[in-house]
């Protein structure tokens, strides 16, 4: 078994302060026994609107922010996963990137958000470049395999299905789930659906208010939340996950093996 923690807070425009929050939350998670710690989307920098400020705040993956996060991963001895604004070099856009760092501070997996949030009155694509469609990157801790996805991807079941096909037992979902009418219901319903239909764990870490809807959680492959937060502004929740539990659920519910359709990339 592996202890997984989801950390919930509201990042701001001060990257140094965001790094201090990363350090505090990761230490709190490690004290609970977590081996994998997930922080929200846009942990590096969040402003009230997704605009040029995000582009100006972006850094390369070998920049100061990821280096400091890697120091935290090393210090606490955990795999640390967090959302960063990755510099593209073009000056007009950045990529919304999820980075997984090992207890040695090494980058072990990346995911650049594919489905951009051009919905609910927001147009992320104005300043965000979509990530490439490529084979999912995963990492493994004590026999449990983890895959990555980001926020709006939750509304596209193919993303999670590809992670299940890549061998993920746990989907690490980082989000800034923007508050709005019925948005919390959508978040909980969709996260549980992705767990049930793929018989995987879903560990979802969202930003807290005012930038996000909170409700971070870890969901069992049968769709039951086994750790959850509500509206807390700065908190951690943790739960144990195991490959054996995924196997057990798939014996009872072999829907993944019985399906008759595959996921195909679309331009």
C-alpha cells in the first residue's frame, strides 16, 4: 500500500509565497505518512483571470520554481506532483504543465494539459498552448502506478481511459475548478464516474476559494470517497491506495476488459 495525500490551497500571484505553501503542505502530508503528494493546478501562479500575467510568470522546467519544489520533495522524501506555468519561448503563450518530482528531486513524469478551458465564460487558449497528444507518462511507487491529468480533462472520459490503458492504478488530477452554478456537483460526479468506469483510484486536488471550488478527495475504484476535504482554505487529506485493491475491484467488475471500443486521437 501507498499513502497518497491531496493538498488544497489558493495559490496567488506571489510565487515565493506559493513555494512556502508548497513546503508547508508537503511537510504536513509527509507527517501523515504520505509517499505521494498532489497539489493543485497552477500551484506556481494564479491570478483572478487567465491572461498575460500567466505568460510573464511562466518559467522553464529547469527554472527556480521547479528547483525549489524539488528541494521540498527531497527534504520530505516524497513524490511531489504540482501544476506549473511552463515557458514556451514564444512570449505569447505558456503550457499548463503538471510535474511529478521524485524523492531525489528528479522529474519522473510530465503532463501538458491537452483540453483547454474554453468554457463557462473563460478562454484559456488565449494564453495557453495545448499540450501534444502523446503516450501517457506514469511513475511507480512500491508497485502502484500513477498517471497525470489536469482539471478540464475530467470532462473528457477518454483522457482517464488512456491512463488506465497505460497501466495507471491511480489518476492524479490537479485542478483549479472554477466556482459556479452546480460546479461542485459536476466535480464530485465526474471524478467518481472516472474512478468507477475505469476501476482506478482518482486522487483529485483542487484550489480552494476564491480561485477554486475545493472539495479535494481520494476516490476508491468502486467510486467511494475514502478521504475528502470541503471548503477548507489550507488543508491536506490522505488515504492508502494499492494495486491489490484495483485487482480486487476488476475481478468483481471486469468492465474495462469487456469493452469493445478503443480511444483514437482526433485532430
